[in-house]
């Protein structure tokens, strides 16, 4: 449901759109100019901006509780997704990311709704479908997104700590094997709908947010 796997596997695909890992800044620039695949990188943001000089910068990191730095001078149009961004101050525009009638709305003045901290229920399960780490360390698993699990099954480990499935269903979210995670990180999500679980493709919420971003940039010219 994201292009992140390209960092680990070299390439990824979502809804017919391809992404590739740009391992160097020169290769990133060439990929952007080629426009055949989304260029994915973990290089420093300010270095990327100097190389690419983007017309539009969308901060989609969804850092929730962190206060974003000022970004309005980094591109012709800057857009922030979700809480803590303020249109006209931190970024030019803000996109609403909270569930509700205003999801995907383009905000031209002021802030989006504050972080509520509660996820939308799926099959009657809210926060109980997630697993959060109690220790920091390297996340190790042999399972993949879409795998069926039974409540209590061992899904992953961090050192000697075993992380178990909180529900019976299919894995909807799973941190990539080998990633270092901090204490308190959300690393596992289970969809209790079983065979009816939606574990791949573009989800409803990100689709609405993406439509808001497109609306925000369509008049840039």
C-alpha cells in the first residue's frame, strides 16, 4: 500500500504505478527527468531540494505530534498533510487527513483538525488490531502482508521479545524485516475480516488525501 518496499527490494508497484530506488542523487535527478517511475530515496530532504528544485513540495510524513519546520520558501507551492501544519504559515496549503466529511479538503487558511489518536474501526476493532513495540531493536519476521494469522500467533520478534497477533485475520500492516524500530512504534496491524480483508491497493483514506493534493496543485500552472 506504499512505495516503501522499493528501498529494500529496488522496485515496487501500486495501482499500476511503478517506483524504483534511487541510490544516488544523480540517479534520482535522472529518474525524475525520465518520469517513468516514482523515484524513492532516503537521502537528506534539503539535499534533495537543492538537486531537484521542485515546483511542489508535499510533506506527507504524517508526523502527527511533531511541529513541522517552516517550508514555504522551499518550493513554489508547499503542502502539508495533517495535524500541526498551518496554511499560510508553515506551508502554503494544508490537506485534511482526519476521517469525516472534510477528509481530503484543501485548507487555504489555518490548520487541519487536531490529532485525535483513535483509528477508524474495521470489523469492530480499533486500536486493538495494532501491535506497538515495548522495546527498541531490529524487527525480524518471516511473514508478509496478507498472510493469515490466528490470535496469539508469533508474528515477529525484537531480540528476545516475541510480538504476537492481537486478532485472528490477515496481516494488513507489517514493518519490513530488518528495520530498526523505536520503543512504542506501531509495527503490526491485523484485519479481522479474514478473506474479506483489504490488504493491498490504494486505501480509501489515502485516495481521498491524494485527490486533495491534486486539487491543490491543479491551478499552479
